């Protein structure tokens, strides 16, 4: 099995070589030396550079993508007949995700291994799976060959899933339709169809009869649904005639809420007892952009490109080395704590994991209301409770739930609490740092729709950081592409997707899977060779030169400036001088 989170699956006190070697010795009954040789071969097979040297490295000395490759090497080292990849690409950037899945597929073909991919990402199964099982509440709702399932979904749950996800090839104005409600409690599953309470196609007979078994609709296509083909068609016509709720139109603002110029952030590297500085990690360099009031700026790029570091600099958690940050015309780059106290409430953050970012000992009320007290936004207990109730209603939560602690809420509800907490300080800017990556597709749609509604209502500006470029396309007005701490390209959303300029952006977009096997089969891939260079040993010149097929001598000598190619489309590439 390949587990979801490699860092928690690998032992941090043992070298990766020892862990793989141990697995081989246990299952294949080889000597220590033979196991060592095979371990190095496995590391080479999953493209770990300098395998002999890195045999002695510890898990924390590798990037997230490389740790996942090590997990693949470990799983394949015992020559399995079946390989289970359990959410193996969650939280990985799209290029790493694509590389790993293609690697698994290639290795499986060479060794004759069968692969089971467990994932929330329908684009992944569309690109890599041959047959698909759709599960709900502990049972299989539908099973079919990939092309047949995506082109002719039979079960209402499958149809609902496909309506809830944004696609890279969708028009930007497409409305995401979430699945309302929650799955049934596993301890109290109903005797009838488990999807009944959330199903738009439901009829009385669905509740009167026992849970349906899988039945063959057509050759090799099975679904667990009582409705006939005619009944589904009639219900679909009724559903299509319903008015779909759309986010209200946003007011267009011209003034800049945030202006960032030439921001740099380095982290020193110390060694020895005397803590001598021996180098530095150049996390971000020469970052320049603006954010308008009421606008959403998407920030994308591979893991380690500096997205989160940039966000923390903007919030003044980190002190930039140089450059300026203007918030509503006021420079905040070097403000002291006393002066920052008035500014900080106006720049809030929604975190990636709604469970780890909420204090498990606090009630939802105190989590949301804490900022109100700290910032002096309320004066009386009555005013406090009224404001907390307003915030709960604003994010679609019942105020009667405010006495519960985080573990008593679902994942989507916890993220709504995180959004309510961010809104409690009445911010002008909210930094959304991977706010939906840990959520399933139906809850993702709910959160995206909620963010759009709040923006239209309150005029908030978003910095939306994410790996999922389909989601970024759906929610963003403009998109900023980062690589190795620098900006590669900035443009309006449609312009970036329809007229992609930078070679890195082209590769990034081609790596995003589309939830349609037919579309996937006809798409052109732009491969990215190699690994992201170390931040301590940046290449001279263009940071992307070592992985770019268009690199010339000039690219190895100088860093290309970020220049406007027209209409606010900026690109840092010598191809467009």
C-alpha cells in the first residue's frame, strides 16, 4: 500500500534506505547486502537522484514529492501482485502528482502489478483508471469502464459528483452545484437507499424498498438504483428546469487594496555548536504585484515555490529582507508591533486543514468570537453573542451549534468555522491557503460557492493559494504563477488559460487532469523534466532553465525581467523580448 501522507508513514529516526531494505529482507528473504543493492535499484527506478548517497538520508531531508516516490519504492520492493494507492497524491502539486501516477502506471506495466487508486480527484481516475467503482456510505453505487461512466453516468450520486467539480475546460461562469446534506452515520445506516435523503431523483419507492443491489444497466455497467431509465429521464428534465442559484454579481472596484513591490525573504542556515551561518534559503525574490478591492488573485505553482512564505510576509508573520508592502496606500513593511495591531485584523487567513487549525478544546463560539474580544469589536456580552450568531448565519451554520467543539462538526462545517473566524475581524483581505484541498468534491463546491457569495456581499479581496488549477480558474479574476520563489507569469484568468506564454505555465496546465477520459485522451502533454532545484543552490539566470526545452545561453546568464506583453499580461521569459 502507498499511504496518503508519506511523512507520517515513514519513520523519522531511520534512514529511508534502512526502511526499504528492512521490507525487502522481511518479504523476500534476501541477505542484507542483496537487499541493499535492490533498495538502490528501487530508488533509481522511482527517479531518486544520487540513490547510493541518498540511501543514508532521513525522510525529512526530502521534498513531499520525493517522499512519496520513496513510498512507491517501498511498496514495490516486495514485488506485490496488487498495489493500493490510498489518496497517494493528496496535497501534492499537479506536476508532482502527474509524475508519480505515470511512474506507478509504468512500473505496474513492467511488473504486471494490478493497481487500485483510491481518490477524491475525478480527474485522476479519468486519466489513469480503466474501470471505476463509485462508493457511498460503505457500498458500491456504480461500476463501469471509465469512458462509459463519465459519458453516461447512471446513478444519481455519480451525476451529482460530476456536477460539483470544476473542470479546466469549463467556461468560467459555470455554476458548481454541491450535494446538499451529509452522508448517513455509519452506525445508523438506513435499510433503504443510503443516498435517498440527498438525492434529487428520489421517489417514494426508494424509501419503501430495501437498499438496492447492483444491477447491470448495459454491458459491464452496473448501478445500485431502483429507478427505471424513463423515470431518470423525467426527473432529469425536472432538475434541468429548476433555477440554479448563482453567486450575486460583484461590484467592480478600481482602487488597489494591496501593492507589493520587490519583496524578498531569505532564511539563514546555521551549523555547528556555535550556530555559524553557512548559507541561506532564498524563499522568495523580487515579488511584485497588486490586488484590487473585491478581486480574487489566484496564486499557483509547485510545492516549495514560496506561496505560503509570500502569504506570511503579507501578514507580517515574516519580516521581508527588502521591498515594500502597501495596504490601502499605507506602507506596512516595517511597522512595529504596536502599529501593526491596528492593521493585522484587516488581513485574515483561512488555513488548509480545518481540523488542525482549530483548537480542539475551544467551542466553536469562542473560536469565532475570540477575535471580536481581542480587537475590541464588541463592548457587551449581548453584543458579543449577537455578533457571533450573525457570523454563524453568514457562513451557513446554525447558531445553536456554537457550543460544540471542533470534532463534533463535519469537515465542511469546520472549514465554515474557519471562514467565520477570518470574517470576525471585518477584514479587507483574506488569504485562502489551500482552503479546500482536504475536502471531498461536494463540500469543495459548497465552500467555493460560499466564498463567492461573501465576496459579492462584503467586497472582500482574496489571495487564493491552491494546487488545483481548475478550482483556481473557477474562482479567480487574475492568476499569478510562481516558480522557485519568483513570478513567472501574471494575467487575467481567461487570458492566461487561452493564451499561455511561459513554458512553465504550459507544463503546469497540461499536468492538470480533466474529469473526462475522452478529453484526456486527446490532450497534449507538456512534460517537465527533472526536479525543482534546491532553494540553497539556485541556478544562475532563469530559475526554470534546467527543466525548460526552450532554454538558450542567455537564459543561463541572466534572470528574465517580468514584462508586460500587452493588456496586463506579464511574463518573465526571454522568448517574449
